[in-house]
C-alpha cells in the first residue's frame, strides 16, 4: 500500500502534512486490520477449532463435560505478535519512502536494476535458454523480497499439508506396526491365578497353538528413581504392564515379541537396532519406548518399579525396546525374585491389553475388574486390571497366569477363536492380535487432516494472491509495454504466471522436508503414556501435498489473469511530466 500510494504520499507531504501524520494513515489501517483479524482469529482459535477437535477427542476418550475458556496470556500474546510484526513492517516501508522529497515521491518508482545471476555463470545451461526464459530467471532474482515471501509462504503451506498427512499416516499405521510387527504372537490369554492351570490345559488341548510362551502379567507402576509419587497419572510415574518371563524361556521371548533397541531420537524418530537384537537377562528390565519417552528413561537408568502387589523396588533399565501402543516392561523370573521376592503374592493384579470397545475407544485407560472371571470389554491400547483372589501360596515359583501363543489359521479364525475362549470360565481375557491390528483406528482423523489442509490452502491463496497483485502493480508499465509490442493477452499471462509457478515449485521443494520436520515436532508433543507416535510419511502424501499446493497456485492465476487483462497500455505508459 505504501509503495502504491507513493505519489499520494508525495502530494500530502508537498501540501505541508507532517510525515508522521501521513504515516499514521497506514499505521492505523494496519492496526485495525490486525485487531479485527485477530479478534476473528481468537473466536476461531478458542471456540471454533477447539469445539471441532473436541468432537474428535470424544471419539477416542470418555470425557467429562468440557468448558471452553479464553486464555488471556495466549490470546493477548498472539494479537501482540501480529501487531508488532505488521506495524514494524509498516513503519519500515514508510521510513523508506518518506526519505525522499515530495517531488521524487510524485514520480513513478524507477524499476529495479537488473544484475547478473548465478545461472549465467553456468554457460552450458544459460546458452541453451530462450530469451523469455532468461528474462524470467533475471526477474525472479531481481525482486528478492518477493522471492523470499513467495517461497516462504508456499513452503509454509506445503509444510502444513505434509504435517497433516503425516499425522494421518502415523496414526493409520500404529495398529499394524504394533500388533503385526512388534507383537509376533497371535493370541494373548490371561486368567486368574487359581484358574491358570485350567486355562493352559484348555488352550493347549484345542490343537490351534503352534508355539507358546507362559508369562506372568501384572499391572504395575514405573517412575524415575527418586521422583513422582507413584500415583497413576502423575507426571513422574506411569502405569505399565509388568511381564515376568520364566528363566528357562528367556530366549523364547524374542520369538513372541520383536525386541528392537531404540535410542534417544528427536522429531518423532529413533534410531532402531537390528530386529530381535535385544535379549532379556537377569541384570535389568526392558522398558517399552512409549513409557520411556514420557518419563525420559534411557538404557542404564535407575527406575522405581511397582509390581501388582504394590511392592516397590529400584530396578535397572537394561534397554528400551521399540513399542508404540501400551507400556510393557519385561523382567526375568530371577530378577523379579531379586526385586520383589520369590513367593507368589496372595492377591495378584493382572494387566491385559484389551480390545476395541464397540461403543467407545479409550487410549491408555485402566478398567478394574473384580472376581476370578468377570468379563468386560477392554479399551483400545488400554489395560484391563483384574483383581484375582487366590489362596495364600508359599511356593517359591510364580504363577504363570498368561500365555502368548502363535496360532494356525486365518486372521478371522484367530479372532473367532479368541472370542470363543472368553466364554470359558477359566479365561479372564483373550486378545487376538489380528483383531487389534484391524480395529485400532481413529475414525475422525480424516476430519483433523481436512482442517489442517483447509488452513494451509487459505494461507496459500492469501499469500500468493497478495504477492501476485503486488507483482502486477509494480510492473504495470512493463506489462503495458509488452502489449504495445504485440504480445497477446495469453502470452502476457504466461510471461507473468511462469515466474509465479517457478517460485511456487521452489517453495514446494523447500516445504516438503520442512513439513516432515514440523510433523515430527507435533507428534513428539502429542506423545502420551501407552502411545508413541512413530512418524510415518508415505510417498503418496508428499505427492498429494505438492499437487495441492500447485493447485492453489493455479487457482490464484485465475484471479490474477483478469487484472492483467484490464491494464490499459495508453494510460499506463503516459509520462507524468
């Protein structure tokens, strides 16, 4: 606005108006634009978008009544940032223009001088370019501010789209990665201690099991040694599923669960070791990545481990294994005895990864079930705690109240078999990995992605349209000259739009990796107990993001072309003298 109104500014200054008075016209316009736009943004940010996301959250969680409130700090700070940024740019533009005399301001601004560009030094390429291609290349780098703003705006648009699609790809693959890649067993069966023998007999007698591993599963608690209060939900502790493995079967754990070591990573990524390279030994516990990322646990850390009986002990973390859903902690029988004693507890807590509830999906939830065989449908990614009564035992061996098993047959037959097992009185819970892999979904994630893409599209349209109009207004005389020289309207369109498309492509190339970076930041911030987002961006998502951004650029061209058509060569080329 300031550059377009330079002749008007020169007129005001020539009539005796002070420079501050003239600049205040543009400063007031910018301030009002920020306040009005910011007010609308606050309504959308504190009411509209949260209300939409609340619908998504209610599809994943059982939530109480939520009241949306205005946060004065974030709201005021957000408006202040826009006001400061826009006013600073406005003041800079006014100062640059008002340095000149009123006579100079009333004359058109001289075109920017061209200069040699780097591409000219690459002779094999430059010599093979046509005249219009050379002009386009020089124009792109002649207007450096427009180059930076266009590339930056398009890169931001592309990054937002990639970020949204990355979230969708990441969540879509969670169940498959966990229940088909990490969990190699097909079935997990859990019973009360008093029914453990009957459960094992039942499963083994059905003839469906090809291999199995008996384990003990308890619901426990994990905390950094010396921190947290041990209560579930405390920032210093997390509820976990404690899995004790028989001493003679330690090597078989790797056949049932993929044990991959992970090391501290950033942006939703971790360096992963060779598949199955971890081994459970008697000198420490293996902690799931989902719990370790929340608590900041690494290999060698000292943690406070609480078993199903509420007994606490300080344990050493021998390794952190790749795990996305649930928070399993694996411990050998010998190390369990060292920490908690060898005698089986008189009342044990069993923790089971449950199935998807048909009515609601709840991440990392805990459902307590009293009784030996009380049946309740579990929650996805959650844990089902079963308080099982048993007679006091004085034996020195643990009761193996759970079984990992590999089954024969199709996925559907395995799911049907797990459902049939739950009808047996000796089985507390039976979970099919195939069923969990297929049922673990976020049905409303598409709505979230659509929202992000819509916001990104709005950003692209506003940025590109504004910059395209500015480009035309700065080069009216140049466009008029092309028309006088005999260029048809379609050729003028091509001349101008080609520059914008090249800048758009440059922004897309920069925005694709930037979107992966932002997606990693966002998913890292979203990590929660019993859920680890391992960022996944499929090649098709990159293609979709690039295509969507280019579509927005083509749409802007449809709005700009009529502006080019309305340029009148006669009036545009009149000399001000």
